[in-house]
């Protein structure tokens, strides 16, 4: 449709210019070819670019993106809230009762801008969704807000410690246990060494801080891309408040993804560290008394394209914690997400997911819960 409009404008412009060429004096400052070239350039400025959107100024383009997502959730055992996060708050012996909820709070909108500068392309990103406002959500919140020029990134986005490149898909917004998840404000520098190797370092707001912290976190990561595979090794150092003492906290994450066979993708993440509970999905204490809490986690995700419209996914997550303040604290948690996706058209996805979560306390008691989630997502 856009190509047809562009051809129509060019055709009409060409007819006008050709007519003008017969009526204009021979000493015209511009030839017909030059005027046509100028007209084509103006049409190109008006037409959207598939990757960089519409032109705002001679040097800047802007793209608007996002999606509308509606979730219909049936909890079979307990009311777990907007995601399965609340499994950590369910205690053994709680009366079982099914619960249904419908929500559209994961819907989001974002803006990219691309500006040509003397130092290269300057990119900015601003994005938010409606998961703010407490347990029920519904309040707009900021997800990403940063600018990037070359390898330098400044602003709020995924932590350099987080394995976002290997994060498995799920309809449940919480996702699997055992994986880091945080979006802090930061200054990051990324460098491409060539031959598939890359590296990055960052200074980030500590995940346990509400915005003002005397002790930012330091991260470093190395990546390697080869064929259809990707590997990332990331490290984190921070300080943790433990009973008035400043304790050392650290974490290591090894992650990657690969194409196993036609249409099949494996994603994996392995995390271990001390004093990194606030960086992990489902949260947890960083320190108890004057000791940092040790934690480890693993996540495995397998996704298979069945055909051009259907795909299926299976994700397993496990997290282990070495100590709790009381015997009813969570010792370990495991999750399973089994999903099927259907894309009737390019910008629409329907999905159905079964979710199982189980937690064990330090006193040996455990509790488990299941939920079924159906979703419809419309991308723009």
C-alpha cells in the first residue's frame, strides 16, 4: 500500500515536472532529472522506514512500538495474583480455593528515536507498561529510559548481569525461577572485539536501593556468537548491609542459546552467588545477620516451531537458598511453564499455558499450586 502511494506521488510529480519542462525557459537552474531526484527524496522522507519509523527532523526518525495483551487466568489451588510470584507467600495448610482473574496490565508502549550525529547514530528508548501500583497493577510504570551512542549506554534498562538474550518465553509475566531479573539505572560500555566476541562493563544502581545508594553495583560480561549459538558469562559485585556491617556480595551467570534442529531452540541459564537475592526472580534476602545468603539457580527453556503458525514451549526453573531467618522461609522453589502459541497473522498471537510452582520451606514442609493462563496479544 505504501509502495503504491509512493509510486502515485512520483507519477503525478513526474507529469507536473515534464509539463513544466516544456513551458520553462531553456536556462532552468535544475534539470528534470534533478527535480525528480529531489521529489523522490521528499517522498522517501514522508514514507515510514520498517526499522526506524517516521522522520521527525532532517536527522531524526522515531518508531512507536508495543502491544495490547489480555490475560485470562484460572488458579486451581490458590489465588496467586497477577503472576505466580505469590507462591512464595502461600503457607502450608492454607485452604485451597480456585480463583479466576482477567487483566490487561502487561500491555505496553514504547518509542525509539534514531538521530544521525558526527559520532554515529544516537539511539534513545522510552518504554512503559501498567504493572505498577501494587499487587493488582493497573498503574503506568517506567520500564526503559536510556540513550546510546556507539558503545556507550546511559539510563534505565536490563542489568548487564541479566541474561536477557537467553530469557525463555512464557505467557506468565513472572517467568521461571532461578534466573536474574532487574532493570536498574546504569552507565554501560559495550565493545565488539570481532570474530563473534564482545564485552561490556557497567556501573549500576544497586537492586536493593530505591534510587539513592552509596554503593553502586559493578558488572562485567563477555559474549561469543558462533553460527546459530550464543554464550554469555557475566559477573556482579556489590556490597550488602548485614546487621550494620558492609558485606561483599557477588554473582556469576553463565547463559546461552542454540538451535538444536530445524525450528528447535534451547535456552539455558546457570546462576550462583552470595548476597544476590534481590537480583533473582521471586526475590529473597541478601543477608541474614552478618552473613550473606548464598543462592543458586538454573533455568532451561525449549521452544519448537511446529509450522509457520504454531509453536510450543517448555520451561523449567529451579532456585536454591542456603539459609533463612525463620524455618518458614523459602528454601527452594521450582517452576514449570508448558505453553502453546498460535499466530493467525503476523501481529497477533494467541496462547495457552499450564504453570506449576512448588516451594519448600526450611522446616521441610512444602506447598504447590497450578494455574492455567490464556492470552491474546496484538503487536504494533
